C-alpha cells in the first residue's frame, strides 16, 4: 500500500486541486460501496460479480486505489474493491464463483 488511512484532517485544500479530489473521491467510493455494494458489478474488471456482493468499503484499501487512480490518470479499483470481491467470494460464497 501507498498510504495508511484512518482519520483525516485536511487544510488548505481548494476545490479543484489534487488534494481535494483525493479526499472527495475517497468519500464517494466509501459511500458508494457501503450503500450500493451491487455497484461493484459495474466496474470494468468485475462484470462477473454476482450476489452476494462484498464491495469492500475499507478506507485504507480505497485510499490506495484513489492514489493509484491519481497517479495513473485512470480509475483503479483493483486492491480496494475488485480483489476483495474475489477473496470474499472464494472464502464465503464459493458456489457464486462457479456460475
């Protein structure tokens, strides 16, 4: 991981700058996967996903994906959501992996 997340205090970030984007995107992703776990199936590399959805909303994993997105310029969900979805299915819902 690039960073360890937890409690944030952000100051001197302005709307539209990189720091504000990271904090806003992290918040958006955590809310998305907390309240709409089924949206994991809409991700580019998770179209195979079926209920029950795990959709990891872990702050640290998602922060690292947001940082990877910022560094590459492409949306990245690999470590925070997509890999966690696979691990969850294999451990707790293996029958869903075989569909």
